[in-house]
C-alpha cells in the first residue's frame, strides 16, 4: 500500500520566524500517521533552521529548487549536494520555474538527475498551459515533460520518484477555474503510460502521482478519490494551518474509510 503524500509548497512565502511559527502550530495539530506522509517545502533559507525544529516522525522536508551542478562558481545557486543532509525531497520543474526562470526540459532533466545522484527524491512537476489544453496539446506536453525529465534515470531510480500533475491554468484560482476529476484522471493515466512505456508497468505503478492546483481542505477529498491519485501538492492553502491540517485530516479519514490500517 502506497503512503498518501500531502506536500506543502510554501513558494516564496514565510521568513524564518513565520515558518517556525507555522511549523510549531502544525506540530501541535497534526498527529503521526503511518500511512500519510506530510512534506513541507519552505524557502531554501529556512530549510536549515526547520531541519533542527522538525519532528521527523510527522514531517519530511523538501527543497523547492536546486542547481544541477554539485559545486563550483555558480554565484547565488544552492546545489542538491548542499541540500542532501537537509531534505528528503525536492520539487523540480515547477511551472513557475519553467515560466519565470526559463527552465527548459533539459534543465529539468539535469536537475532530476542531480537530485537522484544526491539521494534526494524528486517531486517532478508537469502540466500544460491553458492554451496548450484548448489546442489539444495536453498529452504531447505531458509526454515531452515526463520523457525528457526521466531520461537519465534507471528503472530502479524512477520507481521511487514522485510526479505532480499541476495544470498551470488551475493553479491558485480558488473559486475560479478548477480542473475536472475526469481530466485529472486522464492526465494521471497518461503520465503513468509514459513511465510504463519508458520502463515498465510495474515501475509506473510504483511511482506516486500527485495532483496540484487550488487544492484546499474542502476540495482535497474529491482529488484524492481520483483513480491513480496518490496525494496532493498544495500551494496557497498550505500557508494556513487550519486548512493544511484539515487537508491531512481528510487524507487520513479517506485511508481509514478504505479499511487501511
Ligand atoms: P495552489 O495550491 O496555490 O494552486 O498552488 C499549487 C502549486 O503550485 C503547488 O506547487
């Protein structure tokens, strides 16, 4: 049985004291769940102090980014080698990085390889723009993003990674346009199909695929019920401890309603 993964992407929010306060409140509110994995991705500045404060039975840390070279004259960058003792996961290829920082398919591939080389599990983000969806290009976009990103990995390495399907047009729209369950199910199935074609069905079944895009405590149950969806990547709602702990509660209740331990 795969553990449901609930990941908080704090993006460029919360300085060290704000992050420490939110973590403190989450510690009080969230219980230890064997079948739910809760991952927090604060800014890289805050990873070091959070790693000292965190209860590792409750939470794991993720980086939001990293540089694909291990060390060298790359002013301003933080390598996965530097992150390896601090984090378990790294978000790679988020649409905001692809859009605002021009991360190409190849850069994302190199970052995925660098994370794996440094024993950090990638949470690879993929997803189409609104225009790509309306032009019927969603499957092609997902194909290109998945196949390029994984191209330097062995099947042994791929089976442990996480892929987050985040349709760009559904990110932070709360109350606006949201992705329909059928569309998400199809996209997740398509992502797994790409992995199965590159490696095997067995590997594709092991990979955890998440959904991300305007998830909150009211909508998370619907997303987690989608066939093939192993968790969620939460942006805005993860900054609010009521909402985020509510999301973890829903995930827990769903697991236990299924009869899982
Ligand atoms: P929102 O939950 O704010 O839509 O953000 C989703 C996201 O980008 C998570 O990585």
